[in-house]
């Protein structure tokens, strides 16, 4: 049996990496851009809300467009569009121009994850999808690792070369297109997929190929289970990406040149959570557990991992003390700050929990809906997620608008959101029954 589906997954992994890296540049440069252009935290909240709001609006359309025109074309057009939008950030000169550029980036990025979900549904049987989508989420973590590593090097001290940072990171997407366009086809049309691999990919029961109307999708409890889950948790992930660098700067005085290692640590931990969350449910299914039990076990464990984030600002002394003991055996030149690294570990655990939750949440779409509806449902859920994110960005901007910003309320929201989402998913889809969409 050939293994070309893993090559396709590698391409989607790289696209997810590029996607998140382009999103994160503004967040990493935020303290310096705020200083250069006199942007306060409330306007910074508006800037990030503009991305989330346009992303939400775009996803309402992107899922249907994806199901109509196919993954190969839509993914390529979207990536070319958002790469150009990322590069155009170099022309921004203040809060309102950044708001416009973020809106442009959001709408052009909106097909990315519905396309990733549809690609996984087209190329992997159900029993492999959570594990496969764990690697897609690992790509988002890789972007979150590369961004704080690369951005300070490109921007230089005090972000003096910030424009070139946007141009360089945005240009990477055009390199990806050189691989995607010649390599991607549907499995049944691909010359590098033999009969054995095609049989493996299509080993689930056959499905009809008729179009599914939006009215049929939105009439199902399963679509709303996914939508509510995304509304509550995507807003928290976007909070981590856009406000954690500012939180570390505000509370621990971590500047652009020193932000790399803490953020890399946080998102390396999230990488482990991404693959681990998908592995848990896939392993349980291989050992005989029902899809319902496997997915929800992984969702619940991931939810619990986020809870300690409520202590990220006011860390218990016993926890700081335990890391203080570590600092005593390290060389003094490392300048190990136990309070900073206590916060980093708590934030890393939360992002790992989110990614484990997200890997399984996206897989619920292909568990409950036929392949021909996956793009539309994923787009609907993504729209719900970023509608929540656009609201939460503005709320956080007002909550931390003072000279001594306090992040306790946002961290409490993050610590509870996943358990609430898990409860709502179980209420709306108690057995993860397949949705009846052909009415």
C-alpha cells in the first residue's frame, strides 16, 4: 500500500504553520508598534477584533465555496490571498490602517481550516482522522514556535525593521504554492495512490454525493454542538496568540529580543497536546472504544489541562518555590526567573489542552457529517469561533486598558470555557449520532 496521504498531510501541516505565523506577527511586535504609533490597549483590541470579525464573516461563505469548487483550488487561492495581505501590513501607519489590514488578512485566511478539515476527511478514514488532524494542529503550533523565533531577528532592536518582517513572513506562502498545485489531487484521481491505499482511504461506508443545503445543516443539533464548542474555545486560542506576548511584557518586562524562548516553550508544549489529544481518541478507538467515548474522554482531559490558567497572573507561592529550587542549580548567566517560568509552564499547559481539545473538536465534524458537508460545517463552526473571538478581543482590550493591566478575568474565562464547551457538546450531541442532512 502506498502512503501518499501522509505527503498530503505534510502539505496541510505546512499551510497551517504559515497561517499561524502570519497571524502572530502583530502580536509579537505589539508593544513596539504601540509605542511607535501611540496605540493603546483598547485600540489594540479593536485591531485583533477586526481580524476575528472578518474571519468569522469569511467562514460563513468559505465552507460552501470549498464544497462547491474543491479543496485544491480554494486552498491555493486562499493561501495566495492571505500571503499578499500579510505583506501589505508593511504599509500600515497607525491603528486604523492596522485594523484594515487585519480585516483583509482575516477574510483571506478564513478558508484555511475548513479546507484542512475537508482534506483530512477526503484522505483519511474515520479511525485515523483525529490523529491526522492532530498533526494539522501541530502545524499551527509550529507557526507559533517559528514566529517568536524569526520575528525578533527580522525586526531588530526596537522593531526598527518591522515592515520587512511582514514582507518576509508573508512571502513564504508563495513558496508553498509551488508544491501544492502540482501535488494535490483527490485520492481517486491521484497517480501516486495505488488501489490498496485508495481502498484504505474509502474503507468507511459509502456516502451519497448530493449537495447538502444550509437549512438542513443548521437544523441539526450536531452542527450547533460544533458551533458552540468553537465559539467558546476559539476565542481563547486567539487570546493566547495575541495577548500572551503582551501579558509577558506587561507583568514580566519581557521585551522583543527576549520573548522568543518563553513563547517557543509555550507552543512546544501545545504541540505535544495537539498530537497527544488526537492520539488518545484514536488509540481508544483502535482498542475497541466507541467514537463517542473516545472523543469525549480526550475532550474532557484536554479541558482539565486548561483550568490552572486561572493562576497565571497570581501564581501560588509553592509552585514558584519549586521552580526556585531549579534555579539554584542553574548557572547564574541564565538569569532564570522562577515567577516568569511558572507562568510560562501554566500557559503552555493551557495551550496544550486547547490543542488537544481542538484536534478532537474538528474531528467531530467528520464523525457526525458526510464528507460532502464537512467544509460547510467546518466553515460554520469557524465563523462561530471567530465571532466569539472578535467579541472577546474587545472585552480584553477594555479589561486591560489601565496603566497596570490586570489579566485575571480573561484567565478565569479561559480556565472555564473548555469545561462549559464540553458540557454543551455532550448536551447537544450525547452520542455523537450521525446528523440527518438529507431531508
